[in-house]
């Protein structure tokens, strides 16, 4: 099965207000292994970037001035994702923006849902961890994924991080290869922690006759209070 983990950065929060995609990052997974193939590009949106959005991703209008428009990269992007299962955190946001970009093309490209199936890891995480924080950073902490380089949001970096989170959240293999049987055995051996304990001589304390007599009286009181149902007086053990 081929999956593509996808993330975008945008000029703002709402494509209905004319906001545009400015970065797309994708990483490929095949049969639950990262292949190393990816798609990444910055895009000139032909508009200003909201201050709030720039504070999140750090991408400036000046930086994007010489970057291609979406129409120039759309074929390469669609070729990379077509037929794949897209893995996206908060999918309605990214899919909504990408569909808005596709609608501006003169090629009549179909909406993304018609070209790919989509998994929303935010929905998945909320079902798996109800009542808990399920942002990407929170999931990184929960699943011990290193996100120390994530000072600012970036589409490719976030896609790479989400790929690790997704594979761990769904309990799968995250390495690029299985390795040999010998290597697997060595890893298994290394994962077993053996603790040597110096054991002393155990001291055996025997009860006295007085203690046995007191114990018997206690059992008889239990038996009387329970209507002759004290099990300790009904066994030879």
C-alpha cells in the first residue's frame, strides 16, 4: 500500500477569503516503510501573508517572490500523490486549501478526494486518546518522536514528523529495512536487560505455641460470626 504524508503552509486561515498555499511537503510510505522519496516546493501566492501566519511558519512574501505559482507545480504534485492514501493532520484544512488551488486551474483537475483516499490523523488521535491534547507536538511527546527542530512550522519537516507519529500510533515498522535475521536477534538480545542480584540466606521464623493458640481463637470467632462458614476451619491445609 502506498501512502503519502502531506502538510501545507498558507498565507492565512481561510481560502474563501483568498488565502493561498505557499508550501507543500510530502513524504512517501510504502508497505509501512519510509521510502525516502518526497515532494517539496515553495509557492508564490501573489498576495501578502498575514502576520499571524508568518509568525507560525516564518515564510515571508519576499522569500516567495521568485518561487513558482501553483499552476506551475500542480502536475508534479498531482503525479506524486495520485492514487495514494493521504495521511494528513487536520485534513479539512489542507484539503480545503489544495482544492481551492485546484479550482483556480484551467485544466479542470478533480478535487483531491476524487484522486486520493484520505486519513485524518487528528480524528484518529481523538478516538484513540479522548479528552487529551492531540496536536502534532502533543503526539510527538506521547509517542516519543523527536520534534526538537520544530521551532517554526514547515510543511516538509511537519510531514516527516507526522509520518513517524502515524507509524508509531498505528503500531508499525518505522525503519527503512528489516535487516538480517542475525541483526534482528542481536537487537532482541540487546533489548533484554538482565539484572544480577546477590541473594542472601533467607531467615525462617517459626510461630510459637502461644501464637498458634491465639490464631485458633481468632478463627473460632470468625466461624461463630459467620454461622459456621469459616473456610479456614473447614480445610485440612
